[in-house]
C-alpha cells in the first residue's frame, strides 16, 4: 500500500495511491490516518493525479528523530570504527516541506548541504520494544533529504541548530508499506541524490549499521514512539561539506533524491526572504 498527503482547497487530505490515481481517505493527513482516524483500505472513487500537489507525507509528526554515521561503507572508508550505538538528533515539524517544494536558503547560512536518507514512519505506539514489536511498529518507509546548515551545525558540539532551519527538509512523496519492498522492514533499496543533474550520493539502504528495527528498539527505550513519528536513518558519503573544496547549495540549484520502490523528491533551492 502507498499512502500520501495531498493539498486541497480545504486543507490537506490523506490518500491511498493507486495505479490510476488516488482514493481520498477520511483523514487530514497520513499521520492522523496512522493514529486511527480512518481506514486506509476504505473504498472510494479513484481520481486522477494530474495537478495534485503533495504535502510532506506526515506534515506534523510528533517527533522527527535522525541518525548520524549509519552507513557501513562510508564509515569504514573514512577510517573510523563502526559505532556501538546510534547517534541521535532531532528536527522539528517546521523544517518539513513537500516533495516538490522549494528548499529555503536561510540568509544566515553560507553552507547549506544535502543528505539523502531513507526514513521510516511509526504506525503503532511502542515503548521498550522487542525486535518483533519494533518490526510491527514500522508502518512504512519514505524519503527525506536532511538539508543541513553546516556552519550552524558545527558552531557547537550539538548539531540541532544546523539541522532544523524552517522550510528546508523535503519528506515524501509517499509512505510505502514494508510488504511492497524487498527486505520488508529491513529494505534493500538503491538510493541516489543528484544536484543539478550530477550524482553526488549513491548507496543501498541494506548498508545501514543500525537497521530500521534496531533504531525503533533503541529510540523506544528512550521515549514512547507514536503513530506518525518519523525516524530518518542516516546518509551515506557524498555530502557537499566533505568535498575538497566543499560544495554547498545556492539559489536555483535543484536537488533530486530517489529511492527505488519509494519515489522521488525534486526540490529547488531558493533564497529565503
């Protein structure tokens, strides 16, 4: 099953995507749908996707947790030891944008970078989850680009300030349930990020050190995870900050983030007012 949140004249609406279009569901967004607001499999008229505008797949998640240093090959090629525990940080809902919305380039930053990521969405309330409980709590997967203001990120040892600038982080275009993906709750999917047409990141999500089930178990030890919460699983090598010389986003540059079997984000960087 593929679920999305679209924008309408009356506000946002959760939909189920079909081969021929979409079926509108009785919930304002996918987060509310997962919380039990409606039946995702409900019947309805199929409508065409022509002209439909997608919102962030979960517009107002209660939590957006992110993971650093989680691709095995990238860590080893840098000569580092594999981490014993996930590195967690957070974003807030104000950072999220839709899959084709513009990325806001804050005038306060001169070092805006890209980070392609597989993201999972929680589908049931869970705390101190076992492996089986963690797997059952994964509603599905989507795509995030964890756009980061590097100059703000590295002002201090804590990363938050560079990670959650408003209007920077595309999330979508849809949530795909694990049964539709090779590997299920531990999906093995090619992922790429292109900037102005050039491939800058390329990896497979099977290379994660801590897979989605591990991350749900770990995070649920710290806090209760609830339907609609998002966990971004980390980015592989190829970010602009690590290049020599570094390369950052500028006004008019296009970032395309794709994961096979899930979809595509295509966002243009625009200087914010």
